[in-house]
């Protein structure tokens, strides 16, 4: 027969367990399984099971419901409960309410047998037997009672103990019999204040539960939980069931628990303290990445308050660039890979970036990530700064345009070298080697001594453009190299010298090129210096910075370099004879205007007073910025050329004059020719002859022109030897004068000793001739002296001087009856060369005397002189024979005489003009024939003396 | 007209030009200028004479006429040596420089010499001789 079983069980395990047991007991059955109470009624109705099995756990909440359903609809379908554990009281109540049987899971093996029994009982229920039922009930109770761990006692109400189970015996350490004998009162501590309340409650409600103190047989006591229920047995006696649970272990455990809890709290507190005391950040993050807990370091480091952090997503506080990395790390940690030393950036409340070093671990139990972090901002900053510093240093060291190295120890071992150092010495692997090992050629060059000195004294060695010889090609040939060196002692932290810093810069190219420049400058200077043309240079301020020999010769002086300005001439004159001030000199103009000044010749005066004609050519130096930094002047002496030119012009005009004269004569002749032509053939012939003669004259004219040209050439030559001639003239004059004086002496003796009239007459003639010759020689000497000697300036008494001259000249025989008028105004002291002044006045007055009208009353010579601050005007006026207009220009020429009859040598006025020019003056003549002559003279007042 | 007694006992003439020596000596004789006239055509010889006779004042000339331009030793060179002679001699002798030179430098130089009394340009005249006392 097939048994239909309905199982009400929610746990699959338990269901399988039940099915397994059913299968094992060889039961013939079908089954359905209901998991929810709601389906129960329908299932029962549709399936109409023979028996229902139900898990006791389902009964707890809805047991009453199940039982009600069964009781109401299917009272005949038996119900067996399967329980892990069940209280006796509940068993009794359940069975009373209709549960067929209860099976503990530990006794599941009896399931098959129990189902069979239940089914039999149910099927044989046509004749229910109360006794049998009671018997059945009793056996159930017994099994429950016997199996309980709690002490269970059955007593008469407030009377003797009827039954005690095994657990009771063990708890109270008494046998069953002893229970019966001692009774229940001995079990309870009657001093327990809870006892009376318990009994009272039980009497009132039938059930009571409390904790009481119990006594064991051996006198010890324990705390137990007592449940006391009053019930009536089948005979109507009031009975009490007492269950006692030994709470000793529980109490102990409870005490232990409390202690443990306190200790735990304490630990937690101290842990919190430690956490808050930590400088490191400690915090936890939950599964939603929300911050759960933080320590105070989190506040101080991030600047946020606790409430601003807790409950917020930690991602919000991470630097944007680090969010992705953090997200990946987070995933990694949650997969069980804890991380250590993970660097990330966090944004501080004030917006700055904080560097932290994280470690994190996932806690599976708490579903939290525990993190600790260290603030490494300062460290990171320091690291960064250090890195930057280091890179800078390395840059400096490697890119510096200098050889740098560090030599250690007294033997100067290379410890550090930069690339330029290696490149320069052209060696490799020098570190750890001494200077001498790397560069043995240094031994003889004193370098080691210098290094030793720096190492021993600490005094740095600095040298510029030091010549060293280096085997830089590694072939034994030493290359000359110029270096700028610095050797500086390197000191340990204790200040002791342990090495030498070497800095060196190769300046060979600079030095060599400078030497080249210096050499070429020297060559250039030498060239300029030896140049036969005067050349000099001035700086921007016009100070003479250089001049060559030719310049010094031309100037006749050596100016002071850097002091004298613009020019070495004592004076420059323009075309009108006016002095050009220094600041308008060609050099000054060139410096001021930055242009070449050239092409204008001028008259200059040398230190000696000699005048020269020069052609300056000034070229300014202009630097790259367009500024004038100086100028060079090349001065060409064109005096000879000029003189030649003047002579040429003079000759030309003379020739032109002669030509004119000849033309006139030719014209006259031509007229005469024409007149004669009318007379006769002979005369025609003569005319023809005259024409021929004319042609001859023309030819002669040409000849004369040729000769003039030759004369010009001779003139130039003559001028070249002018100087020598001067000296020559001077010594000749002397030598001439010497015999002249002898002759004069002899003539005087003859004159004294002879009384012969004709002899005396002849002697007089000889004397006159000799005097003329002597006069001439004297004048030549004066002229020569004028050119030779420098001015000797002194203040002269003008009037006195003139009077003296006139006094000496009045001895001349022509001076007789001439009236002299002297009118001198000395408005300012007059300073000049006395001898030259005398020469001028003496010559002019003696001329005036000599060329006066021979017979005339009212002959006069007026001398007027006005001395001003700057100059003196001198006027010598006579009413003598005068000078024909045509000779006016020629009277100052050397050896010019108007008539051969005159006594003069033709040199007097030439000397006057020459001397006036020497004294920087001028002379002008106004004359009318037979009316008189006026000489107007201007003389410079030198006034410096 | 002729004084029986000469103006100076001893006169020395130094001139390389013998004609001038002759003229001067003749003038002196004529106008009784000097009793004894020592004529030297070499300044060196004249100097040697003076050096020799430094201690014999009877041979010292009262007047010396000295030419400037002479071969060998010039008048100025003579005066440089003359300056080294004894001061008594220098006090005793009156030196006149006589030259045909009219060069201002020569004249100045001669006049500036402390041992030279005067400079006189040639040719000599009786007026000049008369001016010397």
C-alpha cells in the first residue's frame, strides 16, 4: 500500500534529510513538499495525504494556524513534527492540541517506525482506548523528561517529589531516592527573596518563572532558573512540574562577558586615542566609497571638519588627475590585494595640493577599507626642490663653458670632471687618477706646485692667460694653450682642505688673435711713424693721441700726447691772413661734423715762427654706432709748390708786361713801316727787314718764355736750398765784410798820410764805394738774420726809439734841411722785436731822406705812431719825389731799383716787407709822383711780455 | 800834435788778419797809443804768453784787442781760458773785442763777458782809440 506524505518544510536541507530517511527505511510512499503555510490548505485538500510531516521551526510563528487548519478540516490526518530542539511544555501543549507525534532530528532514524505507528493508530481509531492513550502519552513524556538537560521534577502541589530525571540528579548531586527523601524544600535557599514572589505568582497564574538560589546535597549552592507549572493529572490531582536550569556556567559566562565588554571598551578608547594621536591619517571607507571613520590627523591635514568628511565620498577629495588611478586601486583592494605606499594627491580645503602616501586593506567582515596615509607634501616639495637644484647644478656643471673638476687629496686625484674638462685635455677615464698620471707633461710646468700650495694654504690661485703646454693630441707633441685658471680649495664639513676645485677657460684663441692685432697695430704704427708725410690723430675730444716723425718735423715741435689739442702748429691763417682759432681748425671741424675735411690749403705758423703752406686731409673715425671717436689728419707741406706757383705767376706777369711793351713797339714800328712804305722801295725793303726783325723779336719772345720756364725750375731748386743759401749768405757777408774793413782801415791811413789832392779825391771815391758795399753787406746780413732768428719780444719805448733812429740818420748829407715831425701816441705798451722794429723804421726813414726832392724848401718827413692794445699803426709821410704808379707793386721786390742812378742796393724795401711779415704786420704804400709818399704800416702788439 | 809819451806801456793785439794787425798797430803808433805793441795772429799763442807770464806783471799788457773769428781758437774760446787766469792779471788787463761782425748775438755775447770792457766793430778809428783812457 502506497503512503501519501505531505511535507511542510522550508529548508531544502531538512527536506532532503527527511526524504533520505524515508528512502532508507524502505518506505513505499509518494510525497509533495509545501514551503509556505499559505499553500498548505489547498495542498491538503487536493492531495489528500495519509500523513503530514512538518518542521517545527515553521510551527513557532504559525503553528496554531497549521493545527487549526488540520483540526478544522482534516482531524483524521495525523501530523508529525520534526524538531531540532523542543521544550517539554511546548511538547505537552502541542500534543494536547492534536499533534500526533514529535520527532527530534537527532532521533530521525525512528521516523519510519513512528510513521507506521501513527498510521496504524489512526487507522485503528475506530475504538479509541483512553488507557492506551494515557500509556502512549506517558511514554512520550518519559522520553522527553529523560532526554532533557535541565533538571525536571514532578511533585505534588506543594508536596513531595514524585519523580526526578537524570539531569536533576547530576545538577543537585543526589540520587532519585534522595530526592524523594529530602523533598523539594531542601533544594531551595529559603532566604532567597525571590522565592515568595515566585510561589505567589504560580498560585495566581499556575505558571511562574524566576531565578532562585538552590542548594546541593554537598551544601554548595548555585543560581538556577526555575519554571514551575501546576497541572492536574488524569485522576484530578494537582501536580507541579518543576524545571530547573543550572545557571552557574551562564552566570560565569555573563560575568566574563561584562568584564570582556569593559575591557573591550577600554581597548577601543585607547585605540581611539592612539589613532587620534597619530600624525598619519587613519580612516575607513565603506563599500559605497563613503568615508566612515577618521582620526584627527585627517582633519588637520585636509582642513575639513569631521562632519565635512564622514559620510562623503572620498573620491571628491582626490586631485582630478589621480581619480582614475585611485579608482583602479580601490577595485584592486576590494579584490583582496592590499596596497602599500601608494602616492596620491589630495585637495586641501584651501585649494592647495597635499601629497599623501597611502596604504589600504579590505576587511571582508566589516565590508570596509581601512586606510592609513602619511602627509608627504613637505617631503615632496623638498624632493622637488632638491630635484630642481640638482638639475640646475648638473646643467651648470655640464653646460658651463668652462672646464670644471674636483681634485681630491694631496696627490690631486680626479674625483669629478665635466665634459668640457675631458674634451679639453682630450683624455678618458681620468676619475681616480692623479693629475700627473693623466697629464705627465704638467710636471715641468709648475702646475703641481701651484696645486700643492692651494691644497696646503687654502689660498685660491687665480691666473689669467697663463701659458701651459698640453699633450692634447696624445702624441707627445705639446700644444701651447692660454688658460684662465682658478684653483680653489675644497673643504670638508670640518673645514679641513681635502681637495681642489679647478675652473679653467681656454682663452688661446682670444690671446692669439689679440697678439696678432697688437702686431698688426705695431706694424701700422711703425708704418705711419716712418711715413714721410705728416700724419697725426686726435681722440673725440680733439686731444692729440698720436703723431709721426714727419708731423713733428713739420710742426717743429712735439705736442704732448693727450694734452695738446687739434694741431701742433702755433698758428693757422685763412686766405685773408686772419688767425683761425683752434676750434675751427680742419681737425676740429672733422671731429664735430664727422666728415672728411680736405682740399683747402692754408697758411700755418710753426713753433719757430716760420710760415708754411699746408694741405690738410682729415678723416674722422666713426664707430659702428655712428659716433665720431677720433680723426686722423694727413698734412702735406706744399710751401715749395706754393712758392714756385707765386714765382711762376710773377714771371708770367713780367713776361706779359714785356710782351705788351713789345707789342706796343711793334705797333709803332708797324706804323713807321707804313709811313716809310709811302716813301720808297728802299724803305720798303727796310720795312721788310723790320718785319723780319719783328719776327725775330717774336722768336726771342718764345725763347724768353722758355727761359722763364727754366727759371721757374731753377727757382724751385733755389728754394730747396734756401736754407743753405741763408747760411751761405751769412758767412759770405762776414767774409766779405772782414776784408772791407781792412780796406777801410787802409784808406783811412792813406787819407791821414797823403796830402796829394788827387790822391785824396780818389781816396774819397774809394771810401764811398766801400761804404756802399759795406752798407749792402750789412743789409744782406740783416735780411738773413730776419729769416734765421726767432722773435725777441720786449716792450719798447716807441717815441724814444723813433727819435734815436732819426737822430742817427740826421748825419746823412741828404738829411740837411729836412723838417721832422714826430707824433707818437702810446695808448698801450707796445711789445715787439726791437731790432726788427728798428730795421723797419730806419729803412723807411732813410729812404725818405735819400729820395727826397734835392732842392726844395719845406721838405718834411712826418712819423706818426699810435700803439693800441692789439696793434700799432705807423705812418711815414714825406713830400719827396714819390713813386711812379707802375712801380708801386714792384718796390718791395728784392733788388728792384727804379733807376740805375740811385745809390740804393734794391734790397731795403724788400727787407722792410719781409720783416713786417715776420712781425705779423702789413704795409701799404700811397704815392704820387713829385708829391710825396706815404707808407702805412700795421704791426701786431705782442703784449704778452 | 804828437805826444812824446805813449798812453799805455804795453798793448796786445790778437787778430788772424795780418793786414788788420798792421793797420791797428800803425794807428796806435801814430797816435801814441802804446809803447810796446805785441801782435799775435794766433789766440792760442797769445794765451800761452799770458799763462807763462802770469807772475811777471812787467810783461802784462794793459790793453788787449781781441778779434772774434779766428781759425784754431776763436775770441770767445780765448775769453773762456782767460777767465782762468789770476784775478790780478784780469784786473790789470782791459780786454776789447774788435770784430768785423755786426751780428747782434756776437755783440751781446761779447758785452756780457765780465772780462770784456767793450765791443768795437771794425774798422778802428782814432776816435775809438782816443776814447780809451
